[in-house]
């Protein structure tokens, strides 16, 4: 538990620092060189792959997938897991939209002639929601996996998928790198809150 709170505290500090950089207009010192470096290494095959990954991490991808997973968990009589999964994912989306309105950061100009989303930029919803979505899913799948190696593989696969989704938003130009980092940091804090509430509810049940 102490390690969890240490990681959560570091994530919160990172988010606060990034938010300060954004609100004071200093974040572009980090964002511009990274955006330029990523874009300089673009290629048509990579662009096609990043567009696909980004689509999976959008509402069009996660909403139907999430509905299927909740149905599967309920059918498997894992109703608590279904509730935790839904709360983590939907709560992350709600919090992200609230923070977007609070920080009101304009989107960068997307690359490749793509249309810019109508929502604000900070923090990245793809980063925050996918981290909560696949992070909790990995925990649910690993909970009943007896093999330590397989549990590690499940978490590694989830982490890789979440990282690629965040990278896709920078690659395509929909987000600044600091948006993505803030999304991950906010996700860690939110997941810690969800886990704490869940464990508290179990202990008092």
C-alpha cells in the first residue's frame, strides 16, 4: 500500500507541474521539439497504423468494447469486477472532460491534413481513459491467473497498448506531449482513488 501511495503522490506532483507549465504558457518548450522530432520520422505505413490505434482508443472503439467486457464479467458472475471496471472507465472520461473545460487549452494543429477534434487539449482523454480502461482490465484478467509470468505478460501488454495509444495522439498531432503525460498522471491518481474506495467497501461489507 505504501508503494501505491508513493506512485500516486509522484503522479499527482507530475500532473500539477504539467498543469502549471500549461497555464503559464511554458509547456511549449517541451512540446514543440518533441512534436517536431516525432513528425520528422513519420511514414505512410506508420501513419496508417497510428490512425488505427487512435481509433481503437476513441469512444467509437472503447464504448462497444467496454459494453462487451461488462456483459462478459456479469455473465461470469464477476459483478464487482464489472462495477469497478465501469466506474474506472466512465469516471476517467467524465474527469477528463471536466479538466479539459477547466484548463481550456487549444488543440495543436493536427498533422497529415486531419481534422482537429472539437474538445480541448489538456489532458489527453485517449491517454487517461485508455490507461484506466486497459489497466483495470489487466488487473481483472490477472487476478485469477495463477502463473506469475502470465500476470506480468498481461500487465506488460496493457502498458504497451496504452503507451502506443498515447504516442499515436502526438504522432497524429491531436495532442501535445504534455497533454499525454498529464493524462497518464491523472489516470494513476484516479485508479488509486477507485482502488482505495473498492478496498474500503470490501472491508466494511
